[in-house]
C-alpha cells in the first residue's frame, strides 16, 4: 500500500515524540530535575537557583515564576523541546498545594512517566498514589533516585522498597558509588563504565567524565581503598537485581532505575537518554468505536485538563488537548464530538519552549491548548472526519470532602447549577447524599475548593462556605444483578449519594468501613475511578 506524503510526515513526527510527566512526592526534586531537563533540551540556557524561584511559589505557579524570572517562554503546563532527534513533551503534574485531580488526569495523557524518589526518604505517599494512576494504563516508568549528594538509604533497600510498595520490578541501570561527602559517581552496569561526579556543576550543561571498565587501573586508582568493597557490592547487586527488559518496561512491569543528584545535574542526562531511547512513542488509543493509530492522517485528540485561571481579569480558560492522531494546523475545522458541532480551531496554543519560531502545527503526542469559554469539558474528544470519542479519561475518587453551606438560601438553584457545571468541567466533584439535602464537594487537592468558591462567586454570583465533613473516600457503585443492587441500596442508603452525573456513589466514612462493606457485599463493585462519558 502506498502512503501519502502527509501520512509519512505524521508517522515520522509521531515516532519522534516522547510525552511524559514526572511523578514524585513533594520536595523529592521534581522542580529541580525539570529545570535540568529543560537545560539539557536547551529550552533554557542557565539553570539558576531553585531557591529563589521557590520564594515566589505561593504567589503564582512554579513555571510562571520561572518564566517571569528568566524572560523565556515556558507555559505553565507543557514544555516541549528537542533532544537528540526526539521531540520531548514534558507535562507538568501540579504538586504541593496546587495538587488536584488534573494532576492525576495528566497521567492519562502521557506515554511514559519519570518517577523521582528522594534517596533519603524512599517511596512516599504521593508517589504511591500517582503510581496507581499510571497502573491504570500500564504506563512505562523510568525511576530516578535523587539527592545522592546527601546521605541516602541503602540503595538495595530502596530498590526492595520500590518492588514491594509499588509492585514493579526494579532494574538498576546505574549503581551509586558512595553518597553524601563520599559520592564519587555512578557505575553503568551494562556499559561497564564509571561516570564521575564533580560537585558544583549543577547549573551547567556539561558531560560527566568517564572511566571505562571497573577493572581498569584508572578505576582502581579513582576508587582507591573503596574499590574492593564496591566491586563486592556490585557482584551482590548483579546477582540479586533484575536485568533491564525492554518488553517488561513497555508493559509497565519493570522500571529502569538511575541514581544521581538533580541539584548537581548529575545522572539526569542518563534519565533523559533512557526516555528518548527506550520510552515509547505515542501508542494507539481506544475510542468508543475502535482503536486509533497515531499515524492516521485525520486529526483526533481528547481534553484531559482545564486550567482554571485564578486571575479574575482573565476569565478565559484553557483546555489541554492531547493529540492522538493526525496533524493540527491553525484554522482547521474539527468536530466537537459530544456537542455534535463543527468548530474552527483558530488560535490554539502550542508549547514549544525555546526561542525558535513557533510553528502552528502539532502532531500525535503533542498537547495543544484550546481557548474554552465554557463549552469544553474534561474528557471531550475532537476529531476530523469520523466522530471518535476517546475512553480512559476518568474521574478519580476524591480524598478530601467539604459540606457546602450557602450564605444566601435563596440562591440554592444557582448553587446547584454552578456546582453541576463546575463538576462537569472537572474542577471538583459534587455529591448529593440520599439521606438529607446536604451538598458535598469532593476533591483530591485542597486548592480545588478555593477554585470552586471563587468561580461560584465570580461566575454564578453565589457565595458559599465550606465545612468539614467526616468522610474518607468515595466509590462508584456498579452491579449487574438488579436484585442484589436493590438489597444493597436499601441497606446502605445512609452512605449513598448521587454524583454530578447522577451516578450512584458510596461515601465511606473510614477506610475500615469501606473494607468491611466490600467484604460484606462481594457482588457489588466499588470503583475508585469513573469514566467521563
Ligand atoms: P519538588 O518540586 O519535588 O517539590 O522539589 P524541588 O525540586 O523544589 O526540591 C526540593 C528541595 O530539594 C529543594 O531545596 C531543592 O534544592 C532540593 N533538592 C533537589 N534535588 C536535590 C539534590 O539532588 N540534592 C540536594 N541536596 N538537594 C536537592 P530548597 O530549595 O532548600 O527547598 P526546601 O528544602 O527549603 O523545601
């Protein structure tokens, strides 16, 4: 079969794309490593002190602060840069106080993820939660154990912890030679090569010096008295650890592990090389009707995030769309599939982060930002020609709950409408308990509540307050057996609610309560995610 030049171009562009996000616990070093990745991708020229940026952190998002400080064009959510013949799309996963459901959903738009672990702390709570989201799509994970310039835990213990806590095999690609004041570098197991650490080069785009062969006279001299101990340890590691296996990596069952220091910009290049070489290019994606291959010439994509603008002077919001097939061109006409409408996409944002002139084109794996005046929701699909609705962009069970208290009781209709619409947009989730007239708001990050309150006030003229409520999590209920379901809804009505989309939900007061209910009702499915449409 002969292919058109357009099909060839799309295939070539798609194969170059590497779209990933960073998963980590706050303070593990995500911001620092992002900065070094941008440095390597020449998206910035000098990596500055992370500290000065952090001071600004609460005023605005990390990247806006960075943008201001460096006077370069980095948007808050997507950073695109070329690296060794690849085009890298790094999607920001908001952390700290701006952590939200968007953080989770961003992971549905990537093809791989970089897990950053603080070597002194090991696997922490937020990483576990984000990893669970990655597992929904078996996303391949590359791991970086950070802060080797400090005291870290025993590396073997760290790998064991990754395997035990995250249920993924860990294959060390490099192995650290000492840590803290004795940090000498890393040894690349497959290359049989030492990469030497030099302190003080954190803000430079420099390549580490190397020594070939652990048995070489040069390596023995470099390691001195530590040589024998290190060689012994390595033997143990090579005997006990998994070898890298590309197939298992792509299936999300094995993670290659690197060691280094983001602050010292050491080991980060190895991680980026791994993402460029071993991580997958955009893969086919499932729609309600069929699987869509990235090299199809007709454009298609889905919205995974809507950025609420906290600045009241700009009411415009941006919907982030992940391209799954075809080519985006300025001015193209697309179907807004849910609304059954044709729309002209005249002014989408693209995210090339270097000085180079921006092309108004984008390809599979890329993200474009659509201006949203209220007609776009999370999970919406846009396509050219055939109408395709992508699946797999879920709601996630909230972990934080508030009871909504209306200040003016006469505004209850506006409140309901506002909450319903904001929930559809994905800003937070709303639940209507069956046993009373409460309205419960659910979120995964606290900032989501502030966003909802300020938007209710701005856009719906409704003022409300939030009260603490004693809930632990929510689960969407599913049961094929109508009789069993009826039995369950009768018995559990105290804790049942309808969500914004009228789906039956179980609001669990505690973890123990949920576990007991699941045990007691084996025919009922308690789902932690729900598809959008
Ligand atoms: P995050 O985005 O994951 O939250 O982490 P971030 O990069 O902001 O890093 C958190 C702190 O850890 C920062 O310290 C940063 O400089 C430090 N850090 C990151 N990578 C390394 C590393 O390889 N070695 C060492 N020693 N430190 C590293 P900070 O600005 O002082 O912030 P804080 O500690 O006052 O919160």
